[in-house]
C-alpha cells in the first residue's frame, strides 16, 4: 500500500521504531508498539531508495536514502539516522547486535549506490548541504548532551551507593572490633574468677580445718578448767591455770584473725561479682 508499483524490496528486518522528539531533541518517542518490519525499497525508474516501516495502516517511516545520510550505532542493539528532508531523527531498536549489523551493512551498501548516481551539486544545493550539515551537528550535539547528563546521573547514583557501602562496612568493622574487645574482657574476667574460686576453695578448706582445730583446742581447755575447779582447794593459782588462760587468749586472737580474713575475702568476691555484672551489661 505504501510502496509504489515500480519499487522493489531489497531488504527486510524487524525492529522497534523510534523518533527523536522534534522540538527539544532530548528523548525518544516510540512509534511502534512492538517489533515491526523495516524494509528498504528501490525504485529503478526514479533510482531512489526508501526506508519504509508500517504498523497496521499507519506509516511509521518513509525516509529516502541520500548520499549524506549516516546511520550511527549508539549501542549494541540501537542505531539512528537523520532524515534532513523531513527534519526528523529515526531510531531502530533490534533484538540483538547481529540484526543491527545486518541493517548497518545494508544501509552502507544503499548509501554507496546513491553516491555513485549523484550529480554535481548546483549552487543552491551547496547552500542546502551547509544547512543539512549544521542540522546534523546540532542533533548530534543535543544527543551527546543528553547522553552526558544521563551518564552523570548514573555516575552520581553509583558514587552514592559506593559511599553508603563503604560507611556500612566501616560500621560493621567497628562493631566487630567492639565485640572482640568485650569478648576478650569477658574471657579474662571469667578466667580471673575461676582462678579466684580455686584459691577460695583452698582457703575455705583451710578455714574449715582451722575452725576444727580451734574447736578441739577449746574443748580441751574447757576440760582442763573443770579439772582445775575440782582441785582448787588451795588459795594459789597453779601453773596449769596460767597455761589455760594463755591458750584462751591465743584462741580468741586466732578466731578474730580468721574472721577478718574471711570478711576480706568475701569483700573481694563481691567486687569480682560487680565487675562481672558491668562487663555483662556492656556486652548486651
């Protein structure tokens, strides 16, 4: 319907069709809803080549190829060209780079064919050529500016993500260092407590033995006192009574000393328990 009777199809491929927004030339407008046929026709009578694409009854592309047209690959699957006659920029998105390269090769082939049949430019054509060149440069500059802006935005996002990742890594490292330090302190405190408990066991056994000895000594002194009271018919103090009094004094002194030692060890145990509580609170 959109190809003339004299035209012959030379090439067919499938691609998504786009058009650069005419006014600002900053964004692409999709012309097709899906991948459609993109064909190149040749009119041997007029000796012209046209790129045509149709979706349903709507003509998406009707662009005549000229020697000054250039198809530019902007990515592995996308390319574009400028139709200076229509003052439009078309873009094609392919499924893969193989299909894109097929179209690029055919475009170059058609362009060479149009170049070989072109005549020498007349003066007014030279003026049009200058205008076309300026338009081409303007479009490419705008396209590059748009790509630069998008690239800067993506770089800023990546830089922000990298900064956040670095901060999170440092935070985790600091927390790990704190945990290791607390673990070392807790381990040292537990080891110290275990050593103290072993000493306490030995001292407690010593206190038990000492208490048993003093208890036996006290019982012996009590027996001597009873014996002395039975034999105290005279009015003088016997040497045995003097010895008993000295033993009682020594027993009293040793009991007091034993009590002081026990109180001091008990205070040390309470201090160790308080240190353990502080360490446990810091860890949790």
